[in-house]
C-alpha cells in the first residue's frame, strides 16, 4: 500500500515535469 502510494507520487511528479518541459519547449 505504502509502496503503491510512493510510486504514484513519483509518477505524478515525473508527469508534471514532462508536461512543464513540453510547455516550455513549445513556447520556445
């Protein structure tokens, strides 16, 4: 249960980072 929560948290962070990267790249 805790492991799953941690994994989900990391996934969200990575997804947000990727989204930000794409937005910044598209703006350029």
